[in-house]
C-alpha cells in the first residue's frame, strides 16, 4: 500500500519504487538479515517512541512490514500496488534495499512497473 489510501501511488509509479516509512528515519541496512528477530528487537522501541498511541502488537506488525519490503522481497519478485480507485499496478522488484533520507517512504526498492493496470473486479478471489 503506497501510504494510507494510496496517497503516494503517483510518486511510486513516477519514481519507480515501492517503500515504507513507519517513522524510522535512519538507514536500516545493518539490521536486515534472514532472521527478522534482531531487526524487530532494535526497531520496535523506535516505532513505539514515535507512536506512543500504538501497541506492542502494532509495533511488531509495522517492523514485520518494513523487514518484508526491505529484505524478504527479492529481485524479480512481483508486487501489486493499489492506485486507490480500484485498479492495481503490477511491478517487479529491481533492486536491493536503499534509504532516501527526508523523502516519502524512505525505505525503498526500485520497481519496474507494467504499463497497464488490472481492475480489482477482473481479479479472481484467490
């Protein structure tokens, strides 16, 4: 999801990336490994400090989402991105993780987006 209600959809398409934020404003490269536990241990408290209204469960889910986008997805993996109006764009992950300080969704992966969207109504339930 490119931001709440796909607010950053156009930025992701034009900039050819997907990304996440969750208020972690530093390069997380050193904590991305095949084991997500050290990442979560390091960044759950950071998330909770920035979002004291959120629960420990929410912090774990946010950290899991960050780790998945930044590490678990591999080059060549396919992603679906909703545009906020019922269409989905298909993209192929085309880079490793990189950090862009001061930008929207600063924890990023490059994506090759397909030109045509797919309507949600044209997709099967599965």
